[in-house]
């Protein structure tokens, strides 16, 4: 029934009304007993993340929650104690000649003491905002921080994309 009503609204060029029936149609599909569990799970995730691609506010709320979680995890576990300093060591031959240098940095150390400070929050915010748009922040991260940033880069663009699509659907109409 929802499908027939949606089609009638689409044929009548009343796309906002058709979108409401699309929402109802997918809701009925999600609750139907004759669809496989995997499809039901996918529809449930699509509904929860963005209201079937029609609710930008829901997708933006999920994006904000994911970014907040990333910031908290980075502040707690991901940012290095201090930025590792570069060190240069070299040897000068006794009779003169060519000087050689080796430049290296220490591995980032896990934080100790007060992890939740304004400076650490600012660094974590910078890393998180960069990870949403697939850019490297250049910030020295611990191993846990690198894993948190990679997970953020995989997950946070999804609700951002769903929000953009939902907004596009509303503007298009």
C-alpha cells in the first residue's frame, strides 16, 4: 500500500509527500517477517543512522557522537606524552673530512598524569576533524591513537555522507 501511494505521489510530482511514504514503506519492510535477517539488520542500521536517508539531523547527531567519542579516546589514550624531539648524532673523523649525521626521533610515549587538559583536547579535536575528511593531522600519536584515528577515518565519513544525501534530497525537492 505504501509503495502504491508513494508511486502516485511521485507521478504527481509531489516528491516531499512521496518521501513520507518511502519512509513508511521501508519501515514496513524492516518489520516484515518474510525478509532475511541480514536485510532486516541493514534496514535497521539505515533507519537508526539516517532515517532511511531522509533525516539529516539524525545522521549529524551520530556524526557528532562519533566525533565526541574519538576526542575522548584520543585525549585519554591516543596523544603522546610529549612531542618526540629530533636528535642528531654525528662523528667527525680525526684527520678532517666528511661529517655524517643520523637524525631520528624517539617513539611517542603513552601519557601519564593528567590526561584531560585543554591543550590535549585541542590536539584531539584537530586530529578528529582531520580524520573526518581523510587528512592526516601530522600529530604524533601513540599506537592506540593511530588505531583510533584509523577507525575514525573509516566510520565518521559514513554519517557525514548520509547527512549530505538527506540534505540533498530535501533541497532537490
